[in-house]
C-alpha cells in the first residue's frame, strides 16, 4: 500500500534522518562489534598506492573472490581495498572478511552495518599497511517507500611512511535523487582531513526519481539524468579529484542499463586514473581501481 | 469502491453521449499518468480531420530537490479503427529541462535542457470520455527509452 501511494502521490519523498558524528568503530557492541586484524607483514613505505573499490554482493564465494582478485593483475597489485556488501555468518567459521584478508595477505576492518539473517552485512577496508583509528559513521537514514536499510561509512587512517592517509568507504542508498545523495554522503566526506581517499558504491544510478519509486525514464533519453557526473561535480566543489569519472560503467543491469555506480575520489594526493575490470564476474558490480601518488 | 463507482458513472455518461459522431468531438483535454511527462502530464489536442489530430502535452513538477519540465507537441494519426475505438500513433518533439537544486551551500546545483523526439502508439476510446493507453519511446542525445502511459479526459 505504501509503495502504491509512493507511486501515485508526488508529495512522497525519501525523508533523510539526521547526520551523526564519527565514532570509534570499537565502541560499537553486540552484533555490530567490528572485526580488526593487522596484515601478517606490512610494507614499509611507498609513493604510489593502488586503491580498489569493489561491491562484492555478499562475498559468499570467498575463494572465488580471492581468486578473481589475485589473478587479475590490476587488482592483485591493490594496496588498499574498499569493499561493500560483505557478510559474516556464524555457521561459516571465520568471517568472509577474515578469510578474504588471509587469502590476500592484508589487514582489515569489517564493520557490520545491519543484521542479515543470522549474521551481519557491511563494508570492509583491507590494507597492506596498518589500519589505525577505525571509525564508523551512521549516515542519514533514507526512509524509502520500500527496502530501507541503515547505511554506514567506515573510515580508517593508514600510515604509509611519513603520511597518514585517511580512507573512507561508502555505500549509499539506491533510489535517491542527487540532492538526497549529497546529503547522505556529505557528513562523511566534507570535513575529512587531508590526504583523503573516498571510495565505494555510491549507487549513482542513471535516473531522476519520483517518490523514490518511479524513475523518470523518458527525460533520461533527452537530458543528462545520470547521477554519477552530478556527484563528481559535487566532489570537485569540495576539492576532491575525480579519477574514475571517465572510466565508464561499473555495473550492467541485465545488459540493458549500464551504470557508473562505483567511484573513487582523492584529495591531497595525485590521482592517476586506473580502470574498471569488466572481466571479473564474481559480483554484479565490477571492481574499479586507481593509483594515488603521495606527496614527497 | 469509490473508484469503481466513479468509473461506472463516467462510462455511463460516455455511453449516453455515444450517439454523437466522432467528427463532432474534435477537441480533447486530458491528463496523463506516466506518459510523456514521465510521471504525469496534461494535454489538449484538436482533430481537424477524422484521422489526424494536433496536440500538446505538458508536465511540470518539483520533487525531492529536482524540478522537471517537459513540453511535447505532437501530430497524431489514426490508421486503424472506426467510430469510438481507434488505434493511434503520435509523433513529435519533446523539450525537457531538469533543475537539480542544491541542498548544501558548497554546491550550486545543475541545470540541463535538451530536445528529443517521441513516438507513441496505442488505443483510444473517444466518446464524451477520452481514454488512451499507449506505449512510447523517447529518443534523444542520451539514448532511447521505452515507457508507457494512460490518458483520461473529456472531448468537446
């Protein structure tokens, strides 16, 4: 009934809840307690850092996921991996994040975002360097007509030689318009310390939405309704570089609608555009990578 | 139940006036659900000949920080059908303007506008009541988009 009203009544909107502050990830308790582990061996330093973002669509096949990463040269060279939609279930033994970290030889932090069945669902950051000061922010809640879910941002500081790189992993709601999307991500990106890497699944789909249910398809054939360039433009206005802006789609819906849902933004480093690995088929998204060159 | 009653009244009124010929009901005013405006629209058309009409549909709304305006003039032809029941095809340009208003001070928002074309095909019931159901495609520099809509209105 609520969905029908959303379709029929143009006054419906995705009411966004209040923003929250970053909190220490370890302050979250119970099912939302994060997992943290250091890399078995850490790199000393580097000038150029490979960053990958990948929505792994639950990551059920951890071995297949690890294989896809380690056998794809651009991904195997990842120093920092931002993952969205990872899950942990108690019947599986070590969590999927733990097993993926072991397979990649990386440290990690996994922060449950919501309960999913008998387990949890959330983002994770993997790194070849030590992850310090892991923090979680509850993003403004979007009260959608259907499929509403809490969203968090996960951040950590990564010490690379003399530099401390701030890394923020985002996964935003799907059926938001650009203004709402900005309001949902803004608390996690606006005032971050430099240098900063922001990446994730921003769900920048190709439509303007009405009632967070009806995509304005006809207008999209005539004017630019794609949200990805608009979010890129917003990020440029707050001094982020947009190295993934020209890399093309990161998801193809049934081969009919191509969307650039995933992105990486940098501030305070030299960003070198990388690519989208469209031969990787372990998820509905394709992984995206860039290189970031740290200041001397 | 109220909707059903209203529909019965409208159909009844329509039937009562079905004796008037189609050629006498050359003007039509209607509202669209979905259709050319994406969500809704309002339009008018005039049929100078039995199988040809000229019209325009417009739509405007502000929703969730986005303002979408569209204007779609068209030529309609009725290649099939007789009397009150006909198949129609509409073809015409569409002008669209999208304003994305900024909710924050650090971003100015965005405005884009463009011109494309629309092709609609469907069924029309035209008595005193006008009902259309159609499939359509919009063609523009961003691509081709399928869509559908229904129109309900009155004829004069």
